C-alpha cells in the first residue's frame, strides 16, 4: 500500500491498495483464514487485517518482499520445525513474494490460534 493513500477501513480496501499479484496473494490468505476460523470477526487494526474470536486470532500484512502472519506459533512443537523454513521473528512468519504461499500451513496456524482463543 502506498503511503499517500488513506488508511483502509475494511479488508477489501486494504487488499485493493496493492498491485494485482500482491492482491491475489492477500486474497488467498484471507480465504484460508476465513476457512480456518469462520466465526472470527474480520476488521482492520493498526492499518492491517485482523481476525478476532473474543481475542486476536491472527493479523496479516503485505510488505515489499513478503506477506507476514502475526502471531505465529514458532515455539509450539507442532510448528517449530516447519516454520524454520520461513523468515520472521519470534512471533511472526514471512512468506516471500517470490515463492508460493503454503496455504495449508496458514490454515493450520489459524486453526491452532482459533482453538487457543476459545
């Protein structure tokens, strides 16, 4: 999203602020999140998409070279090894724009986070 654009108020507006290849990737992540957490409320927080079920399930955001998912369960044994293949900090995972997005992994992360929030 360009810095001269107004801050989005919906996820549709957020996605629309990016070039077509990035929009396609964001739309795929959004669909994976909605599939994994169909009861989560969708919104914008800190200028990026957020999904909540009482508490925050997940955020995602596009950056110059990647799309980030926050928070990511990097320290959980079920994900620790698999997430080492991706950049990011302690609670984030970065999916580079030059590689396919592992949508199954995204779904599993969101399902894990949604169950932990009930």
